[in-house]
């Protein structure tokens, strides 16, 4: 702390002055914000993915697309999810076999979980995944939607932070953090998100409002497709006195 800053804080104790650290308000670069701090999803949806710096942090196979939410006076709101023959899902050839809904209480979180990529028996995981997402990323017909779980997620109420982490064999570890608004918060941050298998994902509620989400999956639910990593946040322990009581004898 320089001299002028020291004189500014003369009214607090020396120990407090020595412990002070200034907050850095400088705006980080877009790639740094995507990988570290988190970014409003609207900015991410509009980002030029052909830019080398964005390409380095974008997780291959992840799709983020904006949604338009319409206010209806004295009635509520209206917003489409997707159309089978138009838009991002039509382009990549992914149409869900199952739709589900979930409610997340504030301030809860869904810990990281990941779905396993399906690898053909005549090749290695590294070769197959690189072929799919690096050497021929627009050859969507190769994708094995029927045999592995892809997710597409939408948020109807509340606000969330979503974190994605690429865990696929042969890929560098990339992280994407972004914030999504539910339909009841009409903004440029209303969006749908496609998550490929092999990409771990976590969601936590932002704020004091419950979150309602709807998501489609390329396969019907298979418990064996749910791999959990660092998901202890979902397990709330009973208060220690309760545990003592329940563990005591008659």
C-alpha cells in the first residue's frame, strides 16, 4: 500500500491496514472471463467462435443459442424451446428422445456430473473423439446420439450459473462459466445450451429464487450414464445433534 493509500486508512488499526487488499475492477479479456470469472450467456452466444482466442477456450460440441421471450400483457410470457426442423438442433441432427423437468430450490446446486461418450470398438477414444470434434466437426451424421447422452437445457424461472469442464480423452481441459436468465427474466441472457457427453457440467442457483428447468436428452434415462464428480454439494448432512440422537441407543 503506497503512502497516499496508507493515509486514507489511518482511521483503522495497523493490523487491519496490513490486511487490506484492493479489489481489481479491470475487465479481463473475454476468453479469461469465459474460463475463469464467468460471463453472461448472451455475450457468449454472440461471440465470434472463429476468433482464435475464443476457439481456444470454447469446448468442442457445446452449443449456445439465444431464445426470444415474449411478454404478454396481463397474461404472462411466452417462449419457444426449439423447432425440430429449424435452428441449432436441426443443424446438428439432435432431437431428444426424452424431455424432463427439474426444480432447484434456492440456494442449491447440482454437482458435476458427466455422461460417457460411446466409442466404436475398432478405434481408440482419442482418435474417435478427435475425428468427431476436431477433424470433421461439421460432419454431424457421425455422432452417436442413439448410444450416448447429449443434453439440451432450458431455464424457465430464476437465474443460474453453469460451469462446463471438458474431460474427454485426448482433449485439453477447457472450462466455460456463464450465467443464464430464466424466461421470467426477459433479457439477452435467455438461452438454450447443448452439452456433449464427456463434458462435466454443474449448475448452481444464483440469488434467492427457485429455478425451474426443462431439458431434453438424446437417450432415455439410463442410471449407468450418470457419472458424478465432486457432487457432495447435493448431499446435505443432518445437524450434528440430530445425528447423535439418531445414533444413540434406546
